C-alpha cells in the first residue's frame, strides 16, 4: 500500500505542501494532528479553513466533539481504512501532520488502550497531590520498571496514564505496547519539512500573532462553556490563554508570550521525535525550488513497483 506522509514540526508548511500535492497528484488529505481533530478549536490549532480545501476531499480533521476521547490506536485504524479506500478509488492518500504518535501507530501498529476512567483518574490525582511525583514514579517502577525508566518523575500525565492502564487491565503498558506493535504497514514515502531553528521560531511567533489578529480571543471566549474539557485535553496554547482569561493568574501579554514559547518547545520535541525516523527525506521550505523537488520525488515514487 503506497501513500505519502508529509511531516515535520509545527509551522513548517506541511498543510500548504500537502494541499498542493493533493491538487497535482489527484490526492485526498488525511490529517495527522491530535488537536485539529476537534471541532471548534480552529484558530488556536491553525486548522485549515474549508476554503483552503476547496475541491479536495479531506479526512480526520474537525470531526470530533470536545467531549469525545480519541487514541493513537483509533487513529491508526481509521487512517489505514481510509488509505485503502482512497487507493481503491484510484486517488493518492496524503497523510499530513506533526503528531508523531499517530504516525507511528499508523505505520508500525499500536495497542488499543482502555477508555480513561474518571473515578480512577480522580483517585490517582488525589494520590499524586498527597504523595508527590517521586512517590508515584516509584509506584510505577514497581509494576512497570520499563516504562518508569523512560519517564521523568515530573511527567505527571504519562505516569498517571501508565498507572491507570495497569490498574484497569493488570498488565503493564510496556507489555501492551509490545503486543500491539505489528509489522510495518504500507510502503509510505516520508517527506519531512524543516528549516534553521531561528527561522522556524520566527515563523511560530508570527503565526501566534496572526491567530490573535484573526480573532482567536473571540474564539476562546465562545468556548468558555467547554473550557474544562479543553484544559483536560491539554490543547496547546489554549491552557495559557485560559490562565489569563479565566483564572486571571497572568496578564494578556504574558499569556501570548507563553503560547509562543510552548509552541517553540513543541516544535523542538517534534524534531527530536522525527529525527529518529530514518525513512524521512528532508526538505528546507526556504529553498525556492523545494516544492518542485518534492513533486518529482512523489511522481518517481508512484512509478516504482
């Protein structure tokens, strides 16, 4: 099964390249962004507008309510099905996004985790507050030393999720992952976008400024009834802005600067992830002819058997 993956850090130009390739190659877009899957969070996630997709079919973008849960496993199953269906129609599947876990699940396999338990999560949160991260990390180490060795004692979200899954299933998450991993799926062409770090950071800062100019704060106020769900999902940037708008613990200027900083930090984590994927062919979007080079690469890839 052949398909294209356009990946890279946030703000590197993945969406515009993916759309251009889809128009030239007769393709359909499949999103791979863990924030853009949710409805209503539009400007703050840099979600493409319907106008940008005019005339194209796109999938796994803007399709979930904020109240719904999703996982890498669910993503992989949905994306694989779509890739097969798009291929059968004679179109080109183009997966576009920067969520490394989704792309790993799609191409390598992932386990189906149990749905989060609100009561169990509250109990674990209570224990974290009483005992602290070091003690909870030690508890995880007793039941799943492999996972604990990979996590910092400050990594609250992952420690609690690993403990939650163990308590729900009686099996460490490390074993679940090994059992869930399958042989590699499909024969994707990995296209990565990246540029010099200072340039990328300038692009990120400018994008956040454009979000504000386009009315992101109005969007944030409209979403106040769903504020707690957005916080739980840790949607990048929204937490900082709500710390200003709702909790009033920081001023507006500080909130915006934190949004920029956290997006830059996220880009750095994405690059750390993607540098481990040896199949990626990297392109610098500041190079004038890079789009032509990517297009020719894609054409040659589909010519090969």
